C-alpha cells in the first residue's frame, strides 16, 4: 500500500484575528471549529487516495449514503497543547491512530496507516496553529478525526468507499463546572455494550446507545450515567464517554478491559502517571456492591472519571434506584487533583515527558 500524500488548499476566508480571539477567550467544548479540515478518500481497488487540506465546510452526501442508514462510522479525540516556548505538541497521537485502526477493524472499514493519521493531524494543526489556545491554562485544540462509509446504496454490507476527515475545535472545560465533581446516575437496566459487541470500538453507535440513559440521568438530577456489564448487571464498566477510576488510599483501580469498554488513552496514561507519582495502579473488575460498600466503610476514598475531552473529573454523588451515596464529601479528592495536575503538566510541557508521549510539531 502506498502512503497517501496530502495536498494543501488553504482557506481564502479564514476568520479574522479578532473573531478568533473572541472565540479563544471562552471556547467551551465542541462549539467552534478552525478554518480548515483534512479529507482523505478510500475506494475499493485503489485504497487510500491522496488527501486534501481544505477550508472547513459542509460535506455533501447523497441521502442514500451508507453511513446515514447503517452507522458505519468511527472517530477519535485527541488534543494539541501550546507549549511554554510557543510551539505546539499533541498528546499521544500514535495511541489514537492505533485505536482508530482497531475501531476500523471492528467495523469492517479500511485501516488508515498510523503515519497518515498523524500527518493529517500535524498538517491541520500546523495550518490552524493560531487556533491553539495560549500556554498555561487547561485549554487546548481538540482534534476530531473520523471516518464514514460513503458508498451510496441501501445494501447492508461493508461499504466500498470511505471518507476520513479531521476537524479541530478549540476546547475549554468539557463540563461547565470545571473540576467541580459530577453526579452519576447508575443505570441498572440499560446497558451501553454487550460481550462481542462494539463497546471497545470508538464508534458513534455506542454514544447513540448511551443517550437515553443519559437523558434518564438528567431526569434524576445527574450529570452523567455509569453503566454496568450487560450479563450480570454487576460489574462497573464506564460512563457514556469516559472511563472510571477508584482511589483506595494510595492505590488507583480502573475496570479491566473486558471487550465492552473503551480502552481510553487517558485511562492508559494514568496507569503510568500514578506509578510515577508513587501510587499503585491496577486494572480489576469492580462490582457495584463493592463501590458502595467500600465508600461506606471508608476504604474507597475517591472516584474520578477520565477521558481526552474531560481530562480528569471528580465524581461526587452517585444515585441508583437502590439509593445514593457521596464520594469524598462531594469535594474533588486530593489524589484526583494530583493526578490531574501531573497529567496536564506533561501535556502543557512543564513536566518531564519521561514516557515520550508528546508529539512536537
Ligand atoms: C473524548 O474524550 O475525546 C471523547 O471522545 C468523548 C466524547 C464524549 C467527547
């Protein structure tokens, strides 16, 4: 397979400096997009075509385009941070590229070479560098690579054409409350994913499957929903779009990847960051009964959620049909905040990148 090259067609109508600065002053999450995007087509027989870096804009799709009916779609989320010297670096794009390949395999889609994934992200960030927020805060440029089936037709089969796209969005806190603890609704009857299903692939269908329970969480006054496994309705899996960590004093525990959870890049990074800080970290199955009992007997000292968009977010109150309880008196826990700062310091380029995670542009 030949590696595609990407042709540059910069925008003739980028936003003005003043408009961009106004957005960067309070970017929110996922509301504003930069001036460009990268697109690369794949067709059966030919494989990956050369890509294009073009002005950000609508995609034109035939109403019978496969993805609109059968959801053959995958995506990623990764961040670029302004470094102390003004340069820009991305956090672990190779990990996202490999997970994108794994998601592609699960959805019978072609695998984009890792180097092409990274090159597409590099080119977009380089072109739209002015959109990367200033160094020092928590803001970053969030990249959203995705791939859709673009064959036109209603037959249910792997498509013979695909489009890979990368867009970028300046990002502040994912939750409006910042590091304020989020409340969790424990969904005991709805499940996010099943064994043998797509739970470990980053595909829109998993997020669609989480929306009803998310709406139910809101009805119960909660910010997020937590899912249990689909077979025994006993083992804690993840939130709708984030992994979970349980803090037992100086040990952090995250649910084992059983195949129905997403292998989060932040989740994986924290296993190492925690060890670097002198904590123990491990993957284990955690039951909902243990979650509650260990909170009540005081051994489970903190719980937090983690993901690229939300970084690390403390968990406060947990509600379920059977009752409710609160972690760390509803305050952000000390270990949670320490891990959060340590990870952000690596991403912002103020701590030693001992794992070689930062990809400098
Ligand atoms: C991310 O954390 O990057 C995700 O893809 C989760 C999404 C719900 C924003």
